[in-house]
């Protein structure tokens, strides 16, 4: 509904939508309700309806608060909950919004807090450091900002901001925790110090500028006007909340907020049509921006609260007088792009080219080929999303960046993120192929081979096999297709050939026709099966021993008639398992017997399940049956009654 309201052009004569004001209004609750409490400031029993009202007169946010709750804690909750077109960046309020932690959190969220402060003369002004002195106004300052305290907790404060922006944490929740004033709550002190600095700057501008004071007063007056309008809308029971439960009281405030907004929208549509009719009659010259700025949608003379209304759903309503397209209004960043496209595009190019050049230069330093260095460089040139938070935190009139500079920098980061995948795709299509194709590997030539054993894959497992064979004086030929692994092995004096073991000609050169055993220790499951299939077709007499990565791999090997398979983690797991009960005090023979029983049952189950290894239901049933049998065996081996368990 707020989005539809924002598309009606009349509201632009009342405000830009960039500012809003927050204020509370007491709703009476029956004194007999167990949920009611007495409000000291407002007087009487009730709760607080807390509203954020846009400078365009529409209410963006509402919350029901207990009388004992501090209203200022809810002033920033709209950041996490308001998803409408109207996104205020400046918030006004009454004195409840002057708390230092609220100033600090609002600043990091990119919200400029400008409250109307009563008894501002009682607030303290703080110097940026103890040595700072100011001519004429030095006597107004009573303390100095603890800048090391802020610096030490910047990461924690930014994590809070990111959580709020992501919708995982409400500002009111963190502000209530910060309000404990515990000396152990160091995050509170960091937000307080930052808030003192921001509030000091605001107070100095508040004292200096009468225009600022008038703008704040006008904004807060709109909140008070909305409060009276909402009370007028809730005419039943004279505004008394009769519900006893807190949820129903919250609903009353939310529903009243919705009905008030709907009536405001109805009034604005009626005013727009009346003005159009007035202009069509030839009186358009009298409709000036100044005259429209003096109007308000809080009119109620045309609304009959006690009327009888009939809803005719068969009659289509008249088109709404929209002046703006239905999609989200262009953000300020989009306006910046239209104003300064050259500066923004230059910033995007500088960011992308600068980061890409540095990354491309680092590639050869770590041994990357030119094509890999280019890929590395074009995968990382975009800005980080964390920059959005940093630029928002720096956007303060007296800070590091102005609001316009912050918006330009944010737009540069966003455009760099959008451009990076496009640049990467273009480089893969046009640039990378021009850097030269990767030369095909040149495998070693194997001379006359008379080895008894061929080892395919000389990694961790294959090296152990080769070392034991060398100790026994048994001749073997090792094949490995990982060039880096070959280089490492050869440094230690081992003879291993660089080649693809799935090539029949290479296997024949390695002596597959005369060898007695082929040991497949490849880590890649598909490559392992490919080698075994080729050997079965071309060298059927060659006996195969193979490494099985898992049970599925073992099933595939057994289906191909590979009887000499070893599951790579099975036996080491059994050895470790056997040591566990021994470490707890059991006899080694008993521990070995238990592990042996498990091994026999598992290997039997593996053999029995080969026929249906691709049938998940039968595999599950088989596993349950094996578990049941093991449980029976272990139960039979339990110590007799009276013996002492470990």
C-alpha cells in the first residue's frame, strides 16, 4: 500500500521520502487488565503505539510498546522491517532519540539521527581528543572521546550492523542489551563513545542553524498530526484497548496503522482527482507547488465513520492516478549515475583494472601460467560487499565522506560486482584461447620391461607397495600420470614412469603381456575402473589387485571379477578399533576376537550384496540383518552376571 502511495505524485509536494519522524502515542488499556501498566509521563493505564511517519505523511512502521519500555530503543527497527519504496535516511524524534548508543548505531547503519531535544543544555559536548581546543566555545566541552575504545571494537560494531541489515537482529534488541550499562559490556562503551562524537556534531549544528531546528520541528509535528489522525480513526470505545492479551493489543495498533494509511491513501487519490478536475476546468494556474505544499492528507470531513457501505466486487474500480511507474523508484545512486556518469565509470574502470593488474602480476610470482594468472586476475577485481557498510559508516557531513561521495563509491562497488562475471566470461571466450593452448603431456618412453609387477598410480598407497617390493628384490614398473607427483618421487631416487595407465600401448610397453600382477592404486574411482576394463579386454591373463575407495567401488570391482581388492580405510580402522577396548583395560585377545567377528560379518555382507549393490532398499535390509547378527554375537560374548564391566 505504501508503494502505491509513493507512486501518486501529490506526495512529492510534502516531502522527498528521505526523512521521517518517530513518536509514540499512548493507547488506553482498561485498568482491570492484568497486562496494563501505569505510564508516568502520559498518565493513566495503557501502552505505547510507536510510529515512524514519513515526511510524505504516510506511516512506514509501527510497534506496540509497554509503558515501562524506553521508546528510543525501537527508533531504528524500521531499518530491518521497512521494505517499501520510501527508505528514509534521516530520522527525527523527540528527546527519547538523543541516547548516545542510539546515535552511534544509527550512524553505522547510515541513518542520520536528528532528534528534537528538550533540555539540550544539560547534555555534554565532547572533544575529539583531550588536546583539542576551540576559540569562543571551548567552555562548552566537558570531556574527550575515547578513540582507542572505538577503534578496538569497530569489527564488533560492524558485525552488529551487518546482522541488522541482513534482518537477523533488530536494533531494539541490541539497544536493550547495551542499555544495561554493565562495565563488562565493552561494546556498549564503544557505541556510547561513537554516539557522543556524532551527537556532539549534531548539537553544534542544532545550535548554529535555525533552519535545522525549524525542519526538525516541522517533521515532528507531522508525527503528532498522524497520532491525532490515528486516534480519530480508532473511534470505537474512545480509543480504549479492550483486549487483555499483549498479542491482541499489538494487533490493534497494527490494524489501526493499516486502516489509517488506507484512509490517507484514499484521501490522496481523491485530492489528486479533484485537482485534475480543477485543472481541466481551466484553473490549473492556481495550482502552485506552494499551494500544494500547504495541503495535508489528514483531512477527515469527507469520511463518514458511521456510514453504511456496500462492497460491490463486480464493479471494477477507477484507475488510480499514478504518475510514476510501478517498479521501485530510482535510488539516489541511480540519480548519481545520471548526474556524473563519467566519474562513476572511471571509478569502476580504475577499480577493476587496478585490482586485476595487481593479481595478474602476482600470478607468475607463485608459478602460475599466463592463462591461469589471467583467470585469477579477472575472478577478483570486484569490490567487496563489506564496502557498503564502510561507506555508509563514513557518510557523515563532518566525517570522512559526504553523503554524495558515499553513494558514488557504493555505486562503483555495485557496478564492479555486476561487471566481473561479464569480464570473466569474455576473457574465457576471447583472451584465454589467445594465450596458447596447453601442450599435451609428453609421456616417458618405457624401454624393455621385464617386471613381474605393474603398479598403476604411485601415490601414498602405491609407494608403500613399491618400497616393500624393492626390499624383497622384486622387479616392478610404476606408472603415474600426475607430473607434480612424478617430480617429487624422482627427487628421492625412485624410478617411476610418467604415463597414462589407461592406454593399452603404454601398458604393453610396461610389460603387461609378461607381468604376473597388476596393482591398481589410483585414487580416482572412474580412472581405476577404466584401467581395469582395458586390462580385462587386452590382457585377460593378467591378475589384478586393486584399491577400493569405498563399498560402492568394491562392489564394482567384484562385479568385474577382481578378487584381490583392499578397502583403503577398512583395515586401518579395524586396527585402530582394536586398540580402543585394550586402552580401556580389556584383554587384547577379547578385543581382537570382537574386531575379527565384525570383520568377518562385514566382508560376508559385502560379498552377499554384490548381486544387488544398486538396489538401495535391499542394501538397507542387508545392513540391518548384519547389524542384528552382530548384536546377537556380541550379546552372547557379554561377561557373565557378577563380573565387573569396564
